[in-house]
């Protein structure tokens, strides 16, 4: 696993070595960032269920102004901090040890781009989707990584599915306001 583009390009990132963590593949990561590349510069990125933090680090490496990185696994938080340090983006990354649901209920921040990649066979996605409207701007993009078997709603508040792409067993779903 590595940073694909930007100032940290080529930096190898660490992930936890257990069956609970499933890092987003480079192919999927590259596809996601090629779709939002021009919308990323100067934006606030939120990475929920962050695992290794690679999506937020990729966002920072490619011009995001800041990244908030949330995970409920203490070992993941340690790996995320190590990866952020390796990529020299400590000043623009905010790492938070919390369940995504709790974080969304307590934060007052609004984010431009939100990336969700919860453990696949849990109800975590269903729990957090209704909470996203409160942390979005009118122009926000919500990106969900799921398995083909997971059915997502057509809308989340005033956000509608604008695009879905399949990568093997993975589906990436983009929500945008009013589309």
C-alpha cells in the first residue's frame, strides 16, 4: 500500500495485519481520486472508519487543506499517526479515536468531502448515513465504499446518488447535493 500521487507519492504506508482491516486497493483509490481530483484542492476531507488513514493521506498529498481521520480501533490510530508522520502531513491532519457515529453526533465541523469505508458486514453504514447531513455543506461530496451486496439508499437528506462504479467485489457510490 502506497501513496499514489501528490507530494507524498510513492511513500509506503503501513496497515494493521489482521482480518478486521481491509485496506482500499490502489486501483480503487486511484479511481476515486481521479474522479474528485479537481474538487479536492483546498477542501476539508473527512475519513470515517479510516483503518490506515490512507484515503485521508492521499487527499492531503493531492491538495486537500485538511483531513479529519476517525477510527474506533486504538491500534489503527497508532498506525494512522505513524503513516501521517511518514508523509509529513501532521500539521493538516486531525486524528480522532472515536466511533464514527459518536463523532458525527458531536462534531460542529462541516466537511467538503466525506469518505466512508466501514467494515463490510456490519450495520455501521446504516447507522452513520442519516447523520451525515449535519456535517455536510451544500456542495459536499459523500463517497461510500461497500460490497456489491450492500444496498445504499438513493438519497441521504438532500444528497442523491450521482455515480456508482464497480471494481470487482467493491462498489464506490458518490452522493452529491441536488443531482
